[in-house]
């Protein structure tokens, strides 16, 4: 491997998804690499190689490559996202020497579970996924937590509104629990809902059960930078995330990290609480249903338990520091 290649790393994004955890992870990892003096180069794999850069969002540029050209650059690289529909491309690149990040078990359904044994190094962002990867034949999968680069000094809001949700609106996000809770809350205590829609979910689930659900919806936020969720959360006392992923949980999502960085209280679905050493226990409260969510949203902000959870925020965010985690990614993929 040429000496100069140790000062850069090639990243492959095998998906068309533009919002949510995947591109947010990519942005924070790239910031962490850059802070270590490492040049990250982001590529998407398509039918042909282009000589110009395109806009990825989040202040990032990427280049389109053919699969053959991507395979030429794969040794010592990292696939930061691999959607299940891109398994063939993923396996070609891992056989050529690329590492792979698995974010949750939904990326490993059906044929997507094939070929993991051929990958030199597989990472996962939540410890709960290690057992799944072992079962599917992955050799020595490695847990590295979500990288997160804190936003830095922005104006803090002293008169915050009650609560917000900054997740995508989707089946596994259980936005319906929030809508149900809003029906029990007074106008000034309702949860304002932000995020990109899965229109199958919003039409067939929310629209059928709660025809007026859009009264609570504030629309998607942009992807012009990596802290759009943070900028929303800092205007609220509480951030609500009702996500449950089958076979996953316990650790962080970017909504959690953004809320902590913004100083907002974190409320999660009780289904997210797994294992005896659940990281989320350090910073979150849990709701099993809409009624419990109502009670948590209405809590006194000076509640002693909330103060205790907030006192852990800096320690959790330090553990997810993008600079340190990106350095670990770089060292492992270059040594594999």
C-alpha cells in the first residue's frame, strides 16, 4: 500500500437514502477523520465512473464510481452503509478488502446475510448486534459506538417548548404512539413532530387511524449540515423517540446524541431497553405506551431523576467522540 494512502481513506455509501441515521453517521465519521488529519473520500457505486463531485448533503461531496473501479479502491477502505438491495455490490467490495459497518439487523435480512464470512473486518454501532453477526458467520465483529461531533456554542433557548420528535416517520419509529399521546395532552404540552416521512406509513397507518395527525407535524428538517436535529431539539425540554428495532436496542441513535448535546431530556420506547448493561439507561426515561409517554412529557423539569440523567450527558457524549472513534476505524481498516 502506498505511503500516501495512509493519510486518506475511501468510504463507500451503498444506498440512496438521504435522511436519517445512515447519512448522519457518515457525516460525523468524516468529520472525525478530518479532525485526525485524514482525508476521507466518499463514493457511491453505480453504473459508471464520473469525473466530477456531487452533493451528498450535510456539507459533503461524493463521487460516483463503477463497481469495477470501486473494487480497485476497496483494499483498506470502509463501507459506511450497505442497503439490503446493494448486497451484491457490498460483497464484491468486501472480498476486495473493504471493511463494513452494520447499523442494525434490518440490513441483514434474507440474501443480505450472505458473504459476511468473507469480510476481513465488520463493525457494528450497537453492542447488541455482535451476537447476530456471530450467528451469521462474521469473523471477529467489532463494536464501535456511533461517532458524534458536538455542535459547539449555539444560542441556548431558556423558554423551551415542551417536547419534540426528530426521528423519521416510519413503522419502526412508532410515531403512532406519539400521535396517540398527543390526543391526551393539552395544546401547550403536545409533542411537535419533525422528520422525513415514509408515505406508506403516514398514509396507511397515521392517516387511517388519526386523520388530523398533521396538526402535530412540523415537517422535515433539512440536511444542509449534520446538526439539523440538534437545532430542533435545543428549542424543547424533551426529545421523544419511540423507535423499536427487532433484535436491536440498548445503545444510542443519533436522535439521542443530538438531544443530549442540545440539553433536552430523552424519552425512549421501553422496547429499546435491553440487557443488564443498557447504555441508554444512563440518559433516558422509558415509556411502554401512550399513557406513560403522557406522564413523562408532563413531568416537572426540575425532577430529581431528570437531573441525575442529565448529569451523565457529557460522559456519554465523550464516549461517542467522533475524533477518537474515527481514529479507531481508520487504524483497524488500514491494518486489516
